[in-house]
C-alpha cells in the first residue's frame, strides 16, 4: 500500500521557497537544542554550532526578498507550504511538551 499523496506545494517565488527552506532548517536545529526534550548535550552543542550558519542563510533569504521588492509575507500561502513540508511536527519540537500528570 502506498502512503497518502501529499498536497502540492502552493506557488512560491524562488525567494519565498528559500525562506521556507531556511526557516525549517533553523527550526529543526532549535528542536535539537530544546532543553525540555530528551537528548544529550553533545547533540545540542552540534546543533547550536550549526545554527549560526543557518540563521545567516535565513537572514540572507529575507534580505534577498526585501531587495527584490517582496516586502510582504503572504502568511496564508507560506503557512500552506509549511504544512505540506511537515512544519507542524517540526515546529512542535521547539515548544514545551505538555506537562505530564504524575
């Protein structure tokens, strides 16, 4: 049985696609650093070291959009793209997990 087919990505400019990709890279690294989740310090350290370069790439993507005259973020379209790219699961790793009832 084949997995369900993902919905298509919405139409994005190259700069918007770059923004989404760089944003998700940063989110993934922040999820690995999140002290509220299980893991080890070495994994968090490696993620923090990589975060510097990924944050710079994110800044560059936003700078390029601004320079090209793309001064507004179309949040509904970008949110759809994030959902297609599993953004809800990926960003959930950045937040605090629910408090366990013990």
